[in-house]
């Protein structure tokens, strides 16, 4: 009987591998437990792989369909004005064309804006709200964004005044024509090109030198009511973050 018991002890595991079955059963149980936990955490999980693929494809398609599409392009942006005056911002699609697509007069004094620029971070928000008197004319609610005549102005989160749309004068066109060979740069423009209080060349000496900063900007159109311009730094220059945002609230 002792020999038979010994044979059973060595041969039965080979015929009926309980250890392997137990291990496989434990693994299957662990796998089912993991799946059960995932199903408890994410009730929307689909176990069927084919339906999973269909759901992922439909999800990607729906997200692609609903994702907003932003229009991007490159423009030339030029800040210019007298040191003891105010700055203007001109946006051009072509530097060789002295006609500005958008010209804004900024009420903040030049020296204060230059001081903000020295920090390396400048964010200008031009915000047009429907509570202002300019919206008494309903056409301004649906007009092109660049046609809005008046904006509330914030610089780095602080309200500093306003910005107004201007029609380019002869002096504005002359200044932009003088800089048409310059894509990126900053400095002082020659005498005789100054902007007086009314846009002419009067009282140039009283207002100080005519300074400018000119660079490439990436224009991003988010919607009919939002647009932004972001400075593109030259590779050899240190990073300067400068962005201008236009936002209209209906």
C-alpha cells in the first residue's frame, strides 16, 4: 500500500495537473476582477472590442466635427508714437503697402507702455462691451470686428483707458512707407515725420522723439467676435511675450 500511495503521489499530478489549473483559475479570476473594477469605475466601458472601435471612431469623428477651427496668418505690427505722447498700433498684411489694415490710437502714454514692455511680458486686452453708448446703433453688434470704433483697454490686467480706431492720415502713411524695408526693429524715426495732436506734424518738438517697434505677429481669428495678435520673436533675440487681444461682447 505504501508503494501504491507513493505512485499516486507522483503520477496523479501528471495526469491531473491541479497546480496549473489552480494557477490558471487564479489568473482568470484576477483578470475578471480587474475587468470588474474597470467596469465599476467607468460604467460606459464596452467590453466588446468591435463596438469599442466603433465608439472610438465615432467619438473622434464627433470631436473633430465640434472642434473650433481657428484661422491663423502672419501680419506686420508696428507700435509708434512720440515719447511724451501716445502710441498707435498699425496692422499691415504687406509691409510694402503703406496702407494699414487696422490702425488703433492707444490712450496710454508712451513712456508707461514702454515701461511695461521692459518687463518682458505685455498683454493688451481691447474689450468692447454692449453696455457702452456706441452700441446704441445695432449695426455695431454685427459689423466686422475691425470696424468697432472704441475699445476699453487693459494692460497686464489693469484698466488704463481706451483705444480708438483711426483713419490713417498722410503722416501715418508716410511713417509706414519709411519703414517698409524694415520687418523687425525698434528705434527712433528721423525728424519731420512726427504726429501732432491732430495727426499732423505740428508741435513735434514738444512731444519728443518719434519711437517705433516693428515685428511679425501671428494673427489668430477665433470667431467673429474675437481676434488676437502674438509677437513672433526672431531666433537670435531673447523672448519677449507681447500679445494684443480684441474681444467683443454682444
